[in-house]
């Protein structure tokens, strides 16, 4: 485990954006997150700085010996400037909570950004596994292995009645949040998406946007995750989510087939126009860029246009404000970002 | 003078679209039209077919010897199908009136489409001179010369009190309509155009769209012409129009300079986006195509993008319904035209 500047990450693309894995034409990525706390210590928000520091050192020591993090990058939030913290947030490596002021917060990022840990988030430990395509089972295997290794070194706050105790009751129980990011352009286009989301909500699953909690769906990206963590086993949660996801994949796939047959020309028109705009615009907002890139991704998936999917995924990451500023090496105001964003897209799309 | 199929015109570009002449960055073309009728014959709409036929032969014979029409193409409307008639209408060579059913209507088109005559329109003779750029004086010289030659062979209906007598009283007097087609994207963008048009109307000039009488301005094209033909000399009419036009040119030019300085980036963005759309769309309506091409033309005039202006002008012509169908060699419905139009533009813009 090494301590380092976040700039190392700037020139790499996390494993979850490689466009590989099962159903990768529809499923961007799968994510498993465990929330854990240390026995005998108050939750972060109720703890004194002294207690927070103790938690910090305990966790850091325990994690240091886990093979998955041998080449991990340790980052103390207090040592990062705002831009770097937002950069990590945009990469889905830390949460909004962790970017905010507070003592002894840290993040540890493993090889290829697959595994990461937040220390002193609202829970003492937030372990995340993030993989490309539909790979929840693979992700939970990794998460469990690391969790078991940590459990041997740390005394978790656990109740036989409630399960893992967490700062927020919505996480109590398994402490598990399983989520899958989907790209559903045809369910949006054919206006079936509202029905799908409503049905998912009734089954106690939540739908969010690409850019995480509290964000609206944009660019036809939808992140579906379990709401309930209590009273169900990890297996049940993951299996139920997989059932829902497989239904949604079927809906999207059949919408793609049907609609593309019926409206081939208008879809091609939309895809190529988006390409034309992305290759030519001089100023582009984040919202518009995401929509146009989403159309292009749809074009790739439908075989309308031939562009490297990794390149596309990378752009979804790079067009975000902190990434643009890191790439440029300086602060940019909103207008400057729109110009830089347009330039970046023009140059990167082949 | 030869009789021929309209297809000869398909592969040529009228002189008025060459993008030459004075102020050709703002002024597309200048047009002079004389309305004349033969003494002793009722106006076309009140005449019997017998009388119409007499007029037809008188005019045809008189015109046949005029040098300007030595290689002219004579077309009897009755021998043309609807598509061919609309094709001539789109080229600004005949009027809507002439496309409509009626005996002994004809059109004679001179070299490079500069000079043309309609026979048995609402007036017996409609002589038109159409030139590129701001060239009203040159155009009226040509029109007068031909008119004089015709006057030697034909007895015009003329009153010393009223001047030339015409079917519609708005043309009585000089029988002159002088008009100038302008491209005013920056007056539109800066919202000064309404003021300009209102002022022009107060000075007794009319503003119309690119596609002639009864059409709305589209693609930032405005055709300004005199309303009054009675009680003023030809010289006065043309001089007054030239004064107004030169004001409008100044307004547009200063708007271009000011706005381009202030909003360089957004103008460039608009121009390049339009280029991207035109180069990539698969379906495009006439209205949208005209708007996008207008943006591109603005880009050429502002030095933002380097595209041949003749090529652009030709596209404004070719994207019209009858032209598309003539190019394709068959009838096309609206949807088919939108596809063909997109294809044509993609292939023609370099």
C-alpha cells in the first residue's frame, strides 16, 4: 500500500469502464458495497476526533495486510484539495459524504479501481467492489473475501438480532448495497421506462442516475439497487436484484430489436446527428454531452456506428467538471469547462 | 431559340446563384421584372382561348428575333408535367401563376438563366432579369434593352396618363418590380430584423422569403422589393430601393462585426454544429436544411469555415422538392424527399 497523489489515476480507466463482462451492451457495471463499523466506537458523526483517529489507525493497520491492497493507493482526505476529492467522487471511488470536511477520513483504492475502501464515512468502513458488465456474483465474492479477512483483524459492531449495525438504519442488517448500472436508451425512447421504474420501486429496488445518489437519470443511464438490507440474506438480495435486472435487460433488448426494425432510419439519423454534433461543437454542457454520448453508445450497441466502447466510457468519465480541470491542470469556470469539454470530445472521438 | 426538355437546366447553376457581384456576402441576387400587355387584347384571365393563342404567337414571334434569346429554351407549359413546372418555379424562372392550368402559357429562358420571359401569365408578357449580387442597374439595363426591342415589334397597352396597363393595378405604371434577395443572419440573431422590416414597409417596400411571393422568410433570406410602380419613374424606384438596400447592408455588416467580436465562440459553435448536422443527418426536412445551410453560409461569410459559396447556393436550389425528384428521376413522397435531401447534402458538402 502506497500513499500517493490522485494524478496516478488520471491516465488510467477503472476496470468497471472497460466495457467487458456479461451483457455489456446494456449493463455498464455492477457494484457491491458493505457497510461496517467497529465495536465499541461511536458512529463517525457522534464520535470525538480522538475516537475517529483511533478508528482510522485500526482500520488502516488491518487493511494494510490484505493482498488486494498491496499496491493500493492510500489517500487522506485532509491532504487532498477540493478538486482532487471531487475527482475521486466522479470516478465513483468515494462518496459525497467523504468529500465533505471532517477529521481522519481516508480512501484506499486497489488495483484497477476494482476494490476500494472508505474510512470514516458515516460508517467506519465502506468496502466497495466495482466491476464491468453484469458481475454481481463475482463482485460479492471479492467483497466477502476481503470482508472476512478484515473481520479477523477487527471487531465489527454486530448484533445477532439486527445483523451489522450501521449509522443509518437503512443499511443495518447485511450492510449490503448491490447495484447495477444500465444503459436503457430504447426503454426511454419508447417511453416504457416509467413503468419499469415504478415496477422496480414496488419490488423495493431504487433507481438512480449515473452520477450516484441524489442525481437524476441522465444519458439514459439507470442505477438499480436494493433498498432493503434487513431481514434478508446477502444471497437473497443479490438473487432478487439479478432477477429484476435480467427482466430489465430483456425489456431493453426486445425494445431495441422491435424499434430498430420499425424506425431504423430515425434511429440512424439520431445516432449520426449526435456524432456530428460531438465532432463539431465548440461549446457543450455536461448535460448535452451526456445525452449525445448516450446516443452514440446506443449506435454502437445497435451496430449503426463503429466506435470503441472503451473510448466512449472513458468520455463519460472525463467530461465531468473535476476531470476536465485535472486534465487541464488548473481551475476552470463553467464556461471554460464547456469549451474544454467540446475540445476533448472532438479530439477523442475517432 | 430551341424547344427542349427542362432537364437541360438540371445540371447547370443559374448566373444569379454564382455568388459573384457586389456585396455578394450579403446580397444573393438582384431581379428586375417588367409587366407588359398587348394593345387590343383582353388581359389573360378575361381573354378567350382564341385571343390567348393570338397573344402567344405574337409574342413568340417577336421574341424569337431578340439576340438575348438566340439560344433560349422555349417551353410550353401544357407540354410540361407538374414536376417540371414546379422545377422551373423553384428555379425562380416562372411564377406560381404560370404553373397553374391554362391555355397557351409559355416560358422562354435565356442563356445562364439571366433573362427569361413568361407568356400569358396574368399579364401577356413578364420579362425578368436575374443577376448575382447587387446589380440592379445592370439588370435594368438589360431589361430595358430587351423591352425596347420588343416594343418595336409589339404594340404595348400603354396610357400616357397611367403608363403601362396591367392586369393587376399594383403593377400599373412602370410595370416594374425591382427586388433584391439578402442574407441577414446577424440581423435575425440580434433581433433587429423586425425593426428593419417595419421601417422598410413604411417606405413602401415589401419583404418576402427566399421562395417568393406568399412565402415566409426562412433561412434568414429576405427579398425586398418596391410596392409602388405608379407615379414614379423607373430610375426613382431603383434608386430608392438601392438606398434602402445599402442601409440594410450596413446594418447587417455592423451587426456581423460587433456580434462576432462579442460572441465569437457561440457563433463558431453554431456554424460547426450546423456543419456537423448537415454532414451526418439521415433525414432532414426542407425547413431545417435551409436553416442549417443558412448558418453555414453565415460561417463562410464570417470566415469561420471554408466552403465554396457556389456549392452552398446550389444546395439551396437542389434541396427543394421538385429538384430532388428531378435528380432522382422519379416521384418521391415527403419522407423519401427528406432522406434524399439528407443524402444529397452529405455528398455535396466538402
